C-alpha cells in the first residue's frame, strides 16, 4: 500500500492511502477548500487549520486519510 504525504508544516502531515479509499466524498464535503479530487496535488492542507484537518480526518469512513503529528 502506497501512502502519499501532504505536509502542512514540519509538524503535521496529512496521509492518504489510495487503496483504502472508498470515495465517500466526506473529505470534500467537510473541507472543500482542502480537497480537490481532480487536481494534483489534490490535498492542500495549508488551506485549513490543524484542528479542522484532524476533525475531518477522524470522519473518514475508510481510514484512507490519516495524519502524522510530531
């Protein structure tokens, strides 16, 4: 499983594992300013606060989205 990394800063990174994704669209619905499925990169974590990102990631039903925090 390949996991892509989308850093917000040196302490927080959004992780996405495509093979887990069920394309529920919850990420786009909750944070449309961050998730742009048709673009590359499709995750722009700089467009939200860390707490907003964490809250949205906790709602990902497939756990395709996770985060790493130092």
